[in-house]
C-alpha cells in the first residue's frame, strides 16, 4: 500500500505540477524527490499519534541511512553516477547541515513544536532556493530531467484521482505498518527504535529504491543522486518538522551510534560529490558495506 500509494501520489503530483508550468528539472528536484518520501511522512505521523515516537524518529534516521548506504550504494555499483547539475552539489552540504541540525535538536531526546517550526521553515527556504537555482542549470541537465521525469497527458480528474488514491493508500498503509511494527517489537523483545531503524525504514524507502535504481540503470546520475539527497533533506526538514509541529515527539532509544552512522554517510556523500562530482563503484561499495555493518550491529544489539 505504501509503495503503490507513493507511486500514485508522485505521478499525480508530477502531472499536476506540469499543468502549472513547472519545468521537468524543478519537478524532479522537488515533487519527485519529496513525493518518494511520502511513505515516511505517513508512518511518522501515525507513529507519533500512537505514542510510538521511537518509530517516528527511527523511521526518518533509518530511511536516510538506507537511502545513502543501500540505495545510493547499489546504484553506484550498477553504474558510476556522474553529477552535472550544480544544484545537486549544493544540495549535498544542505543535506549534511540538516542532519547536523537534527543532532543538535535531539540532544535533549525530544523535538518540540518550536524545533518543528524551525525545520519546516528551513524546508520552505530550501524549496524556494531550489526553484531559483533550477532555472540556472545547463541545457544538458534540463534535457536529462525531461527524459527521466515521468510525463503524463491524463485528464485533470485522473491526476487528482491519483493524488487522492495515493494519499488514501499512504494513510492506511502507514497505520498498518506502525501497528505491525509495534507488535513485532513486542513479540521479538526488540525496541521500537530498532524496528523503526530497520524494517520500517526499509519499507518506507521502497519508492526511493525503485526511482533511483531505474535512473542509475538509464545513466541518469543527476536524477539518481538528486532523488536521494532531496528525499533525505525532506525526511529531516519536512517529516520531522511537520510531525513535531503536529505532535511533539520524544525518543529514548535512538543511540549515538545511529546518529553517527547517518552523519558519516551524509558526510561521505558530500565528500564524494565535492571531490569529483561523481560516485564511483568502489565508493558505492563503501556505502553498502557501512550499511551492512550498521544493520548487522543493530540486529546483534
């Protein structure tokens, strides 16, 4: 339900955005990247409402770890990812900064409404910055997004229907996933945080996995990396921001090892793009190995 809900929402939102005159580049950098994070938003809101804050926060941190370590790593193993878009190289330090900001906010193990408001305000500023920079990209980058971003010619009613159906599936699927995750945690004697960091995080990252692997296979490095970085920024600023504004959250079982892992992977992504504007196969292998080691440690823990 989360997977198909995310797909329907992205396709409907992309088509609707095209009707309002947004360029494929702007759509790819915002609507697609943020749309693939919709399952994380649905799950985190449901978890916070059900007093499962560890799942709400663990889902976001775990999804960012899976997005970089597993999805970006596997994509680079399929084909080295070359980045031509200047904005994506600028987005990498923004992603790192947003992660460091959440580290500061979690020092007291809680996210209040004021912190949520700061995060959502930063998200609005980031979107405005993205639209401004998108118009300055070279034609080669714009052509890549024209080919890589799904184009639809449906009736307006169909586009709106896809959005409604997608939202319905996301809300229902999010509720089911949170309920099942809490039950599994109780049955296995594992903390909700660990379930959120693993099973829930991987489940909600399926749209990113599909979109990024397809882009990598087609040689669209900008789309593959842009989708991951954009999703990670939205996960932190948007999902944690919106969730904590609606329902202030507290987490007691997210450990420093979890925080260090997401900071390390974000830092490596920044360094890979800063040095050569690409992610090589061996760098993808490094990311996958870190993800495998972290996940193994979680399970053993």
